[in-house]
C-alpha cells in the first residue's frame, strides 16, 4: 500500500491538495474517498447539474430572471429596465442539503447569480435579493465566501477577490485531515490528522471552520482564512462570536454547532457527543433513523413506555424537529438542541455578544471590540456597539491594525469628522498600499469632505488596483456628475463596462447620460 502512495506522489500528485485527495487518498482509501466525493462537502464546488428551465419575477423592479439550458450549458438571464444580460453559469455551490447557488465568471472574478434553486420550493431569488430595488450580477465572491466552498482558492490581490486560477475544486480530504503530502510519502497515523482522536477543541474546530458562522467571525491580525489547519483550534486564525439573548427570533440556516452546544447531551457527556457522533462523511447510510436512534439509546437505555411505545422507531421527529429559517427562504434546518420538549421557549435575556472560545490573550479585546461593533450596528443594538467602541478605543494608536482603523475611519465618516477620517484613511492606505478597498474608502472620505482632486486620485487608484470594484466606479462617476464633468462620468461608466459589458445598472446610467 505504501508503494501505491509513493507511485501516486511520483506521478505528480503533490501539485495540489485537491489532487492528493482525488488520487493518492483514493488509492489507499477507495471507499472513504468515494463516499466523501458523493457527500455535500465533496460536491461543494462543481459544474452546474441540469435542471428544468424556469423564470422568476423580482417584484420590486419587475425584472425577469430566467434559467435555461443552451447546448448543455446552464445560462442565467436577467431582463430589467429594457435591457438584458446573459451569463453562462460557471459553478454550482451546494446540492442535496438546501439548494443550489450559482456563480458566474467575469474576468478573473466570480459573482453570485441572483437566481437560486431551493430543493423544497424550486427556482427563486437568491437570499437577500428580494428586498433590493434593482438587482444585477454584482455580488462578488471573495476569500470569505470561497473558504468554505472551494479547495485551496488562490488570489493575486491584497483584498483576495481576484482569482489566480479559475479551475476551482470542491473541498478535499485535507480540509479535515491536513496536508497529505508527507502521509503519501510515508503513510503513518502520526503524520495525518484523525479528527476523532484530537482534544475536543481541536476536534470540534474542524467542523466549526465552516459550520459555525455565529453573529460574526473576526480574523486575527495578519491572518487569512486558509491559515487554519486541521489539528489546530480555529482561534489560532480567527474568533467566532455568537449573539445571545435579546429575544432574538432569527433562525439561521447554519447554526447547528451553536445549538448542539446548548444540548444537555453534549454537556452531560463532557463533549464526547459531537458532530461526528451522528455525521460520518465517509459513512454509507442504510437507515438514517435507526443510526440516530442507536446513538441516542447508547445513553438513554431505559425509556418510558408511556412516552416511548414500541411503535416509535426514531428520535429526531420529537427531539430534533425540522423548522424554517429566517436568513434563507424555503430552507429548513434540524433543531440540534435535542430538547425533551423543543416547543418550550427560552428565557429572555439581554442581548450580548459572546466569544465561542477565547483567541490568544493579546487579541481578546481587539477581536471582541470588532465583533461588538459589527453585531451592534447590523442588529441595531447600540449598547453593543458602544461596548465595542470602548474596547477598540483602549487599543494604543500604534497597535491598531487595518481592521480596527477601518472601523474608526467609518465612524469618523459617519460623524462627519473629516479631518479624523482623512488621517485614519491615510494611515490605512500606508499599511495596505495595494488594497483597492483601502484606496476606495479614502476616496469616499475625500469625496464626502469635498476634497475633489484627492477623491478623484484615490478612486482612480482603486479602480486601477481592482477593475471589478463597482462601487469605486459609481463613486467616481457621481463625483464627476456633481462637478459638471459629464464626459468624464461617461468615460468612468464606460471603464466598468469594459470589465463587464453586460452590467445593467451601468448600461442604464450610460443611456441616461447620452443626449436625447
């Protein structure tokens, strides 16, 4: 078996972790690899599977979205304001669990289609689009999005949006077991990660890297998402924060880990019950209800005949019922609190942001402050944001990294403290001179403070760094319109249309600026 692995290595398998998983791992672990490949994780980023054609109307704009098959290729079309845009679908995310989200390619960038297929419903608008006044194919995918859906996506820009290679692959074995290169050379249990044998925080981190969203996740300074490696705690790379109390009625589709931690089963077993107790990505399912019941009766051996008659053959219907979600329409999720009576309401407590596990001590206040500001602003909980600002203000000026500075820049902008906003914006650009977002934000500060020439310079620099940054073009075009420079505004809009000739908003704006 060892020679098979080495032969695979010599054949060039070490070129990427995805190839290692597909070839070298399968040569020694064919059943496990095949079952993983067929799982939702093994199908996380694939070519779109054929589906019946359909059309969906966006109520607010009365625009029409269509999904069709053209010569074996899925195509999504948007007709809006008398204009039409047609995009071949490059990738499908998801499949058997809730539904399928679709990505289209423009240049070296990926954008989410406004059209999603939901397994329980059919075709409808992607989450978040129904409340928009105008829709387009302009929701860009960056490293935050692709971390949980693509294997080893690589970027060539500081903001991690522009892809080095568009040949993306689904998640592979290395996402749970670590790099397989040394294991391929010298197969041993000592040089590969077995999640089940790790200490509980490191074990759970493997699932939590993608299945624990919380209210927000904060990267440690200098870290990127793919700096996380199996065998570590996620807190070595990022911290996760959950929003508790406040009579929160939101039910997120990805909160299974949060719910499971609340269960008496997990607490009573001191964490021995974990995701892997019921979910085996390598397992072959024969009778799911019986499998779950076997886990439950491993502890609950004596059940009351009055409440558990012989006719009851499974546990999940009563103790883990399925319910709808508030963040993704037409989706359902299983209640992982494993309550005796799931209908019982939880006690109301004040809203609070709580860390899942503490990051390294030097980042605790910084990460919590960023999390509280974000959660407070997005959930309209000013007391949380105030607590967050208090923590961030305590960080010495010389120790404030780009993430902290960006929050302060936004606060100064909101308070119309132009001098402070410019000072912080300049500092942010000094720290990240190749960041298009940093340049754009400084350009916006200059624009709001009526410093036109500096605003023009920074917005043009942002566009030069990232030709896909639509907001920078929009800010620059409006700057020109407000200054009476119509031809420059038209040239700016034309610049974005060189990047994406099908963009409906800019084509419509271009028509408006043409003389009648």
